[in-house]
C-alpha cells in the first residue's frame, strides 16, 4: 500500500491562554495542501507479529528510529489489534521543523493505512482518538479537511472555507524552530475577533487582520524568516504568513510568480490550490 501524507498550513494562529497542564490553548485554521511525503506499508511475513521494519530516504530524519511517529503509530495499533509484521518505507519530502505538520501527517496516514490494510474496522472518529495519543496535530490529518482548531489544536469545528483557485508558494529556510522555543516568548491573549470569522473576509483584508502570534518572537530571533515573508509580499502575495511555529513561510497569490529568484537556496514548493 502506497500513501501520500500531505502537509498543512496554518491560517492565523492565536495563543489564547496557558493551560494548567503546561500546554497552551490556541485558535488556528488548518488547511491541507498538496506537498506530500511518500509512505509505503507492506505486510512482511519474514517478521514476527508486532515487528516493524522501517527505512527512510529523502530528507534525513534525525533521532532514534523508535521515536519516529510512524513507528509509534504502528505500536499504538498493534497494542490494540495484534498486527502482523510490516515493512515501512518513508520517502521524506516535507521539511521538518517547518510548521507544516509533516511528521504528524506521516503518523496519521500510517494509522489510516494500517486500518485499511488489516481491516481493523475503525471509523474516522476512532482514528482521531488514536491519533490524538500521538500528537496534537495528528487528528487533523485523519479527515484532512479545512477546520477551525482550538484548545490544544486537537479540537475541531467544520468551517465553510476554501482557497481553491489561489496559488500557494511555500518557502523554508535552513532554520529549525523548536515548538518549545517558539512558545518561550509568547504572552497569551484572547483575540478581539474570532479567527473563524476573520477567514470569511475577502483575502485582500487578511494582511492587516489575521496574524500568527509566533511571528513576533520568531522574527526577532530569526530575522531571515521575516525577510522571506516581506519578499513574498514584494512578489505580489495577497497574503503571507509563517505556518505554525515556523520556519516555513507561505504566500497566497492570484497568479504564481514567474520567478522565485529571491528565494534561491531555500526549499520552495508551489502549486495551484
């Protein structure tokens, strides 16, 4: 089975309050985009039940293999369904430390793939519950539809909203912004107007109204990321923003820029939505 775990962008991100458990409540809009990894899952009879052989190509994935969210997804379902052994191959394309949710997407698609491959019978709601045990962003990728996300970013409400017809350009510098690092300089505050209302306004009004709270502290430490955002506006973006806690920045355009020369040396990806 071959799957294509996709990235997401955040449209706006408000840090509204610090929780008693040490996490933060947020408000954001998650929007799926077509930048994808490649995930192959194959039943492997040479392995014992509950064993998972994992290999990765593409962008190097640091850290211990056992800590990879794809492996955690397998062991999570194995503890419930006693799965056969599998070989898993991941070709990594979505940059890490970018705010694009690539690792969470890989894990969510692993859950969906195992559910289908071994007929475990879980519906989307059950898959979301399992995904939430892996990470806050993971449940979004189960249904993979635009949502207004709140609390820890793991509670969703449907939103009638589409960027169809716009052009998206994602730019990722060689900077890794850790989530803890991004939160360290944040002062939570309730927004004056709910983000779910602001995204219903014409896109031309977003620049002054829809913000990502992480930008202030991240731009201060990494001015290169702010420069990328400013360059996207100079290239004609109707709206530009950092995604999540960064470091990827995206621009939305009426027409895709003819040249991305100002972004030379960065990871870039563009497509019509």
